[in-house]
């Protein structure tokens, strides 16, 4: 018959033996493992002088006056004055920002845009307040 009160004995000696063998193997092989990764660092670049990109901001108010910084022009006289004003800026790298009041007519804004393009500028941005 089967005795339910009998308590089994745990024999952990084989488990301890296996663990000690694995520990010995690990201790012997670890110093022999040397991993070396060659890292090639990029050479530094020579420092360049960063030039600020010139900008021209043109504001057109609802009463049809054009402002460049503190200079004030009427729309009719803007084209000639802008050609004279733009002589001190490089044409290829200068960015021109045009800000116009929303109450202006489309033809007024396009006239200013056309005048700026005819002066030789290519980098032109129209800004909105939206």
C-alpha cells in the first residue's frame, strides 16, 4: 500500500555538482575572452565663419504705404526706390519677406512682388498672420 505520511528526501548533491562545474568553466574562460572594437573617430572640421543671411522685410499697410524698416514709400513710388535700396544687398542670398494687410487688393500685393522680382531677388516669401 501507499503511505501518505511518508516525506520524500531531496537529494540536491547532483545539482550542486553541476553548478560547481559550470562555475569553474565560467571562471576559467572569462579572462580569456577579450572583445576589442576599433572605433574610428571622425576628424573635426575646420571652423567656418557663419555668415548671417541678409533679409529685407517689406510691410504694406491698408492705407497703401510700403515700409522697409523705417523708410516709408507710397505704392506708386516703391519700385524705383526699391531698386536703389536693394543695391547694398546680394541678390542671390538675400531673403525678402513681404507682409501685407488683408484689406489690400490683390493687385497691390502682386505689384510689390513684381517690383521685388524685377530688382533681381529670387528668395521671396509672402507672410500672413494666420
